């Protein structure tokens, strides 16, 4: 090491020694900063080991003797051991030994083995134990593995911490992650080129002390900043995947190196080919659901008391079901959600329709289509409905006596790779079942798997039943809307038929009268046009054809008066002021005509019926009154504007309801005053529609 590099290394490692020692003193004199229990003591011990390692580096840079280098390497292993212990304490619940959990036991043994082998290799390579002298590249690869293990523990910490504790742990993760990533870069390049990057090795001490400010931030964010960390199966799965991927890539790199070393003139080409093949194989393994299933089952079987992380499984299962709106998508999602619980690659759903007594295939995923229905009276369906068991077809074939009254249907017996049958029950009613194919990896279907599938099947059944009920309700509502619209149309047809019947009644007496003939033709033409509009309305919906526009109410009142006069009835008309409102002219005329016709029906021939049109308080006012039989106050208040409520012997009670609804749509209102045997007065108030010839600008200029 030249003088310039030695000076830079001395400053780098000297800075690291001072910073780590200051941090350790801070933890000693302020116990609240380091936290409670073993985690705090592990942090303090690790800080002292880091200070020792930096001091050894400082001494070696000032006096480059092999002994100081060996002490620095051993101190490096010890400080990594301290970080391993610190992270393992974080990952282990308080009051529980690290070796008490299967995952903690595995990680602690792996860390101890790597550190022990690393220490022996260092002693051997420096000649203290010549029999253990390894190849220098093995030492570099081992150091690389230690860095990968450190990053794996840190990754588990981030995956297991709860949301409310992430704020405390985030600075720690950033600081240690930067330190471990730098070492990963240092040792990976060294293992690849068989030499350590001198520049990176010189500044290593300074880089490592940069983590201290972030560690200090984490220690000041609360004494219990690690109190809510727990180990989950999901984190263990991802960590194991990371470890295996790192080991595989190391194997590929080592294979490429030795192929190049022993390949002679073809070494470089063979190395490139070996690395490319290794990467392709890695991608194939990474996306293989079978490999992932095997790893997940292995971890759940050997490192956890329970196979499933029920919180994660239930949240994922519920999210899968609630994300679908259509029955087709919901059916397939139910199959996939149940299949993922047991690593099954395929399945099919059978549902019972409300109007049938059999089950039929309604959704399938990687399964063949089956057209034949399954009757609800078969022993298979009765067994599912009465027992509610999850049928293990492999167990059924091996130990049929456990399923005494069960006979499999032909389609199920011939279904390839059929494995489990999960009943879908709502209460005591079987609404369907799911058939799952054999899992990607052998799974022991024990009590835990059975209970999870039965519970998930009940939840899936409730989702399916709710969606079926919603669809049935929507269908009923559609029929209800159609029936209501049909009632309106029938009501209008009744009025047209009454008008035509009256015309035919007078035809014998006035058939030779030219005026009557002309009036008859106009009446028939009007009836045909009205029926055409009714058919259009029935086909296209309840809204009347055409768009709303200005309607002259005085003209409508005159037409209604003339129409009733042709029928032989007299209606008095009073127009105080010509007013215009906005709406559908045909519909407003029908409403006023309906009100007048009701008044005529309720009034004897010698009585009085009138229409008045005027303006009042900025509104258009149409009043229809009579001196007829009237209505009770209770009928007006409770029944008048309700559908199918009427005082007439042959009425349908639709006209008043339709009038009330349409006037409200226009922004108006209807007022009713009525007394028994004294008559009725109905006042309809509508918004005015002002139609001016000039613009507002002209009126302002004129003012």
C-alpha cells in the first residue's frame, strides 16, 4: 500500500473507529436510546465490535503487518456475528430464545457455521493453522455468502414489521442495507476477478460509519421501536427464495469461472455459454409454480407449527372474491382462490340453479367441459349436503370404507387428476361444490387443510349466494319496471278505446253529417298517432319520445276543451294570461286531459267543470275544478297519488300517479282541495319558460 492510499485508509478507518466508539458511549450513558432487553445489549456489543474492527484497520494502515490484517479480518467476522445476533433478536418475539423457533434455529445455525468456517479459513490462510489453508477464492466466496445472509435477515425484518412500526425501523434498514450492499459489491467483484478492489477496501471504514446517523435516528424514535416485529410464513418464503437464488447464482458464477480456467482456447466461449444456460435455467425455475409450491410446503411443514398463515390467506382469499362483479368471473375466481390454498393447478365449479333440481358446471379453470348435469338426489350430492365433508378422492380410492354411503358419479370418476371435492353450503343448504385437481407437490390433507377448505367453501358459498340473490332482485326490478310502464300504456289505451267507443256510439245517428265525418276522421287519426307513440314508448322505455321544449298551456287548455265538447260535455275555460312552461307537449296535454276527464266522471251532467290558466308568483298555474262528488281528506292524503288507488268503479289509479311523478320531474307541484259532495279543485304549478326575442344585452342598453 503506497503512502497516499495508506493515509486515506487511516482517515477512513480512523473515522469509523471514532464514530462507532462515540455511538457505543452514547448507548452506555443513555440506556433509553438503545432500547430494552437483549436487543439493546446486542446493539451496544455490535457497536463496540465495529469500533474494534475499525481500529484494527487503522492500525494496519499505519503499520501494515500481517498480524494486524488477521486481527482486522477476525474482528470483521465478529462484528458480522453481532449484526446477525441483533437482527435475530429483532425477528424473535421478546422472551423467546432464538433457537426456540424452527426458522430462528436454522438461521442462527447457518450464521454460526459461516462465521466459524470463515474464522478457520482466516487462520489457515495466514499460516496459523497450515492444515486449514484454503484457496483464496473460497475465502472471498464465503465473505460474499455472509453479506447475502445479512441482507436476507434485513429483508425478513422489513417483511415482518407491522405498518405502525415501519416508521421506527426504516432508518435502521436503510443504514444497514447500505453497509451490507457495499460489502456485497466488494466481495462479489473480488470473487469474480480473484482480487480485492483496493479503492473499495480503503474507503470501507468510512462507508460503514455512514450508517451510524440512521441507527441513531431509529434508537431515538421510541424505546419499543422493535416491539411489534413478528415472523410470517410469507417473509420466510421470500427469504428462502432469496437465499436459494443467491446460492444458485454463486454456483453459476463458480461454474463459469472453472469452465473458463480449464477450457483452454475455448474457455471464454464455454464460460459465456455456461452462464447463459444457467441464467435461462434460473428463469425457468423462478417462474415455475411447482417449484414455488414445493418450497412453500417445505417451509410450512418444517419451520412452522401451522402450515398456513391464516391472516394472509384469509385476506388474500377475501380480496379475490370481492374483486369480481359478474357471476361468470366470480365462479372462476372461487375455483382459483380455493385451488391456491392447496397448490392445485385446476378446478371446476358446479352450482345449483334456482329453477332446477340439479347441479351443472358453471365455471372451470384448466378443466374439461362437462355438459351432463348432476341430480341433487344422487348419493354424491346427498353426502355433500348432509356431511359437509371435503372428499379426498385419493383417500376414497384407497380406503373406500371411510365413505360408506358415497358413490362417485361417472363424470367425476373419469375426470383426470381429480383430487378434492369441496362442498359450498349456506346454512344447511348445498348450493354447489368445487372439484380440484391434484396439487403441484404432494400435500398431506390433514385436519388443518380440511378445516381451511370447509371454512373457505362456506365463505365462497355466501359470496355466490349473495350474487345470485342480487341478480334475481335485479331481474324482478326489471319486470317491475316493465309492468309499471305497461300499466301506464294500458291506462292510455283505455282512454283511447273510450274515445273511439263514444265515436262509434254516435256514428249511427250522425253518419250523414259532414262535420261529424270530418271530426271522426280527426279522432281516428289522433287515436292512431297516440297508439303509435305508446308502442314507441313501450319499446324504448318510459321516457316520452322527443325532447323537452316550450309548451303553451293556453293552447293545450283550448284543445282539451274542444276535445271534450266533441264528446258532448261542456268545460268552462278561463285564461287570465298566456303562459309557457318547459316539457313534453303531448304528455302535459295528456295529464291535463286526464284531470279534466276525472272531473267530468265525478260530476253530473248539470254540474260544472272548469279549466283556468294564469301566472302567479313567477309560476304557471293550471287549475282544474268541478262541483262533483269530491274525495275525503284521508283519501287525498294517503291514497290519491299512489298507483292502483282510485275512487272509480272501473278506474286503474294510474293517471293520478303518472301526473304527480311527471310534474315533480318538471320541478313543479300539485295541490288538491276536495270535499265530499262539494267538488274538487286541483292546482298544478309549473316553472315558467321565458322566451324572448332580443338578448339581455339589448335590454340593458335600452335601460
